C-alpha cells in the first residue's frame, strides 16, 4: 500500500510522541516473580501423528496477578522435526511501552536433558510492529524479537517472561478472556488468576472449558485451570467473525452495562461548547439548513464522513479516549471514536439529540452473549433522534449518500448507547439492504462479424456507497482497466468501444455505470450441420455463489447482505424460438432463481442471488456443495444454435427423408392400384344414351385435382424438407416438435399428392367409387391442416398465419364439395362406371363412334 507524504509525517510525529511518552522500549532481564504458583509436574508427550508444523507445546503456562497488574507466561516447546526448527526457533512477544514493560526470566535450550542458557543482554531486537497500520491505525505497539541459533531436532526451548502494566484508561478495572486451546497441540496447559478476595469478578464460560479450582493462597483468591493433551482447534480465514470454537472464559469486574456506560461517558463526553473553526462551520451548517433538521443532519454527516479522513493514533489512553472535536476537525483525521464524538457534538450543537454507540463490527448482535465489559466492543457509531425518528450513522463510512436521514447503516445488531441511564444493550434495527443490478446485452448483427457487449450496472444503498468509494479510490482510468481485465478472462479478444459512464443519483443513493465493448462473435460454425453454435454463462452470479472447501470444519462466512440481479440479453437478427422457463433454489443461507423469456429478437436470461444469512452451517455443507455445483454446472449456462438463412446454404440431400418419401409414395401407389382394381359388386352396367358425361362444376374439380399434385410437390421442394440444412435449422427448444413437424408435413404432402392423383384417375374414368374417395380426400385435407396447426402451436407457442389460412381453406372446401358429391344428381349419374371391363354392357348394337371412343 502506498502512503502519501502527509501520512508519513503524521506517523513519524506519532512515533516521536510515543517514545517521548513511554521512553525507549527495552527488554529487562529479571528473576521470576515470587508470587507464582507451581503447576503439577507432567512429562507426557503429544503423539507424533498429531504434531503440526514440527513442534508442540510441552507446557503452556499463564499466570495473572490482577493486583500487581502482571501477566506471567512460561512455555516449553519440543522440536520433533526440521519443520519445527524453521517454525519455532524464534521468540516474539508484543507489548505497549506506553503503559507496559517486559522482563524475560529465562531462555533455555534443553539438549539431551542438559540445559543451555541463551538469555543474555542485547539478545532482543525491539521493533515497532503496528499490525493495524494497513487499516490506518497507529497504536505505538512493539514486539521483542529473539532469533535463536543452533536449534536442532529433539531440542526443547523453554522461556518465560512477565509483562507488567495496565492501560490506565480502565481505572484499575479488570477484564480478560482466558483461552484453553490453541492452534498447536499442548501436552500440559496451566492457567492461574490471583486477585484480592474483595474484588468481585464475574465469569462466563464458552465452549465447555476445563473447570477451575478456587482456593486462597497467600491471602489472595486463586483460580486455577489445568488440562492435558490439548488438541488444536481448527481455524479458517473465511469463518464468520462471530464464530469462536475455542474453549475460553470471559472474566470481568464490571457489574453491569451501566458501569460500562458510565465509564464511556466519563472518558468521551459530548462536547457542546464548540469554538474556533469548528464553531464557524457549525454556524454555516445551521444557516444553510434553516429549520430543516433533516437537512442539517445530512450536511453534518456528509462533512464528517468525507472531510475528516479515517486515521487513528491510539497510543496509551487514546486506545479508548477520543480526541476533542476541535482537534479532530482541525487535523481532519480521526478514528471511529474521534469521528463519532465529532459528529455527535455537531448534531447536539444543532439541536439534535445524538449519542455515541459502542458496537462490535465483527460479532454484531452476538455481543449479547457477553458479560459487561468495555472489551466487548471494537467500534463506535452514532445514533440521533431527528424529528422523532431514531437514526443510526457510521461516521467512518465515506461517500455515503441519500436524502435526509435515509442513509444506510450496517447491520451491527446490538450496541451500547453511551447516554446517562443506559443500562443494557440496545437492538439496532437492520437497514434495508441495497442491491446490484447488472445487465449484459450481447448484440449479434450477423453470424460472422464482431458483436457488441453493453454492460449496465446499477447499485443502490450500501452497494452504491461501496461503489462510489471504490471509484473515488481507484480512479476512472484504473477502473476501466479493471473492468476490461475482468471480461478479458472470459473473452480474450475483447476491446473497449468507449469510456465508462458513471451516473450518480445522490438523493436516491443510486449509482449506475455503463460500459461498451466490442468482441468477436460468440457464434461458431459447425461445418457438418451447417449451423452456428453459441453460448453464454452467468459468470457474475457464479462469482457470488458461496464456496465451501472440502477441508472446512467450521461455519463458512458468506457476503451478507448480498442481493444480485443479473440479466444476459442476446439480440439476434431474427426472432427467438425459446420456451419460457423458471427454476429456483431456496435454502436457509441463500436463494437463487433463473428465468428465461423472449421478446422478438431479444432473449432475456435473468438470474437472482440473495444471501439470507452471513454463514453456512457445518451440517449443511454437503447439501450446499451439491446445490452450488448444480447451479454452477447446469443453471448458469445457455447454449443455442442459429442458422441465419437456410436457403442461402448449398443444398445437401437428406437421404433418409428422400428414401422415406419414395417408399411412402410407392406404398400409396400400390394401395391405389389395388383399390382401383377391386371388383364392384352389383348388376351389370349398361353403357348407353342414359350415360351423363363430365360437365358443369366437375370440370373445376378435375382442374383442381390435376394442379394439386404439381403445387404440393413444388411446395415440398421449396420448403427444403429434403435438405439436411432444414433438418438442422435454428432450434433452441422443442427439437422433437420441429423435426416431427418436418416429417409430418413431408408425409402429409406425399399422401396428398398420391391421393389427388388417385382421385383424378377415378374422375377421368367416371369410376363409381369416386364420390366416396373424393369425400375422403377433402376430409383428409381438413385433418392434415388441423394437425399441422397443432404442431405449429407447440413449436411457436402459437399457430402460424400460413397454417391457419390452410386450415380455413380446407374447411371451406370440405363444406362446399363434400355435400356436393354426396347429393348431386349429376354426380350420381356421371360416376357409375364399375370395375372390371367385363361388367360393361351396351344398350343397342348401333353405337356412334364417338361414344365408342369415349368408352374406350
């Protein structure tokens, strides 16, 4: 992390002040204190298979003398492998020279049961560690380092030291957490606490620690805890902040939360007598707001959040004591308590009742399980009553926006309001969580050219606050680079088309970013089928799904609150043929849904992910791993095929359909010949002057039957039913319906061709069976058109206009011609020729040649 010159100077001044206050930190060498208890002797070892990092604690001892403000520690580490030499050959002890001093009593290396003393002056290097400097907190803390040389496998390293002193900010009040398990195996663990009997301590146990033994020793109340063969506890970086599986005891001599409140009020009272530059600024805020309390509140919050940067110099008492509001405002920096006291004082000066609230940002509402102690808190915020509405504000959050009192507040759960009479924790109502709404629009102009990707991301409430802060810290140039790199991982050849646009609606606390990219088409040609394949994947949702390691054994923390709406829009040159769908996964920890719909040329793939709690329980791991894997593998991807113009592709015969059509035609022809040659039962037909030749409307029927086979055959060929490209046309849903429609229409057309030819032959030969079979032809046309409509509806969600017109024509034709052929006298007199020819007779021997020719 890079620090500017001003920050370096601030830290340098703090360093000088710390040394001036505490003196140069040194490590003293002294004998062991006389007040120590003697633990029971124990020589048992840790089993080799349970040793981690190459060493274990043979002894881990801690004794605390409350009245002498002294903490004694004594450790014996046994090295069992070369890894232990690497990991345990240095000693590091942290302390705060502002109020603590450290004295080492021994450093001994035991080799072959012989002691080798390593303790000598100048052995230690005392270095400022400042572990929280990256979080802009300077505490003035140091660590005493000792690097031991000549450590070998099998050695035991024994050392002991005492840290004396307490932070005077607590007025000799004592509170401490004693842990009885660590991250390394311990053969023998011993803890002791010595205190005057009149000091009434309160104890609370967590996770079933070893039971204490209480006794009176040398006039002191002595509490002892001792255990053996202590296995290490699992610890993960991604476990919830409130989760603590270690057995421990909380100790405090605060009798109530009221005592903690009184202590906090004493060290950090609200300052209503502002002066100097701060008083002038408050007057300006009042003048600008007039009588509008909400406006004054909003202006004061924004001033403290944005103009006073977060930076804490927490040396000595200032670990808990805030600097004066005037000082914080003038120096324009402060930590949480500094900024909270400044904001509460400004609000009070403006006639708004406001108070500091102590919270724990890590364990949130779980703080209620603790007994009263100031050490239960690690953060300070503000609550105010604005026009009768209780409002909560975190003064350390920068770039928060929103009108009036509508400002997002993190879900800290419970807190202690630092106000006279406050004797219990207060429940803090959760704020409405913000959301991220991301829409990626893929515009495909054609199957070969580049396509456009437009990304619109909208953030609300806390998500807008975070994004606003991120943009301010990163800068637009770096932001655009980061955005591009994100998509390059998915589409390596992507490029930006325009700068990122940011639209910030501060009153609504809604921020929108718009991105524009160009990239090669996602369509890939399949040369065997002649179709284009494409796919998209909801990476943004996948990035937010909880990840559970196979080695996890404690609850896993998940981002919370977390509401993500993601839409992928695919725009094609043609309309989509996709069935709407909805799927949902509903769990205790999260909810996921996916919806698919179309609107003309646009396909909408909408996904939603919501975290419902901040963790996943251990007993839910297998269930959640399965759910997350199913979502990631099966519910976030969408694949489709696209053929831009079937007719433009070279014809490739579909031999299976061609062969099927030929076989069907031959079979129908054979059936037609057989029917034609079936002998007509009844009396002999006599050909004579009473025979009625073709005429009237029958010529229209004859013309229709002659044209129908040619027209239907042309339609079948032009429709591409016998083209493989047609068979593999663009289908993203209901492939069975599409291909069934092709087979059905092809077979129906072949049957219609053959049936029409058959009826035409019957009509020309005046066969007596024509009325029956031509009635069947019209009925077949109606049935064929109806089934075609049904398949079209299945395929396209609605019957096409062409199929509806065809059905209408078939019904109208049937209604006209079926009754005609059933009732017409002319039909009955014309179609009377039976089969075979031997059934023919003649009315007279004199028959005109033209009649004879007609009979032939």
